């Protein structure tokens, strides 16, 4: 069975067939799924999906591109959600300087990233971090937070990892896992393949980021969790092991990190 650690089934691309698709995933080998909030509205939808489906868990949080959503009232609301049993992480949170070039807004991103990291610590939950074109500042904020080990084994995951192999090893030292998805199947994904080769299997998590980032042979199409078999196959090829070993190890990794998803 595969543990899918990063999906956005709240996305409108799933509106026509969401129910049928989600109900069929366990038969396709997808045992557990974390649906990840990115704004207040999508966090609400995430919580509703987790309530409706036994195999879906929730991450609550606000993405750097959606921080206009955040004020003290909404932050308090987020905090209140962390006590719900199916909430397994704070995410996705972080920095995105690829889409945001304004230094004032980037400073606001750092503010809410720090606040949501602190929220995770208070709630004893791991974090799901989005970081794009913001390597140095992300590393700084993560380092400031330290290896704070919630009850789970690890502080969080660097989702859709896009930096160097060297930096991935640094994150692992700080108590983080590395999220690997469809990009690893792309021909030009040299850096990510090097990262997968360099890091231990015990620190890799499988994730789609669906509906985005579909692996080959579906690149450019709508992604879904069942396509993670292609990602597992590619990791297996790089690590020279079987896809079954990749699925088993990454399942165990996810249960260790997202300990509330164990039951
Ligand atoms: Ni995402």
C-alpha cells in the first residue's frame, strides 16, 4: 500500500468525479492520503474531506501565496482545528519567492511562516513546508525552530523538494523528511534524482501535489494518487531496489512522521 502525503482533492479540477475517485483509491493501492490545506477555504474543505472519508487525513495551514487570508482571527481558528483527531500536520506553510518578488510581501511570508511553525510546536504536530526560490531564508527559519521533535519521529517534510542534495542532507539532520513526487520521473530532473540517490530511503515520502505535477507518462495531465506507482518505480530504479520496498519504507516513514495517521 502507498501512503500519499500531499494531495489537494479540494481543487475544482476534481469537482466532476471527486467522490468516485476518492472511493476507488484504496482498491488502487492507496491506503492513506493527507489532503493539504493551502488557504482558509481549502483548509475547511480539507477538514470536510477528512471527516467524510476514513482514509483521508488533514493538514491545516496557509500557503505563502495565500497569506492575505491570515489575521489574528483566522490564525486562532487554525489553532482551534489542531485538536481534531484527523488533523495530522500544519501545512502547507513556507516561502515562495518564485511567484512573489515584492520584498515587503516576502517579509510578510516570513512572518506567517514563523508563526505557523510556532503553532505546530505548540500543537505538537509536524509541518509540511512549501519552499520555492527561497532556499536560504527557508533554511534559516527552519534552523531557528531547531530540531524540536514533536511526539512523531521528525519535525516535518520539505514538500516537492527542489534544492540540492547537499541541502537535503542538512534538512534530514534537522529532523526533516524529503517529499518526492512526479518531477522525479521527468527526463530533465537531474538534481532531484541526485538527491534521491544521496539521501536514505528512511527519509523519503511519496507525494503527488495533485492535481499538479503528474508523473510520466501523464505529465501535463491531471494528477491523482494512484499515479504514485510511477514515482515509486523511479525511486526504486535510482536506489536499485524493488518498487515494493519503496512503497513499504515510505509508508512506514509517513506513519512515523504523521503519527496521528497511524490509527
Ligand atoms: Ni501542495
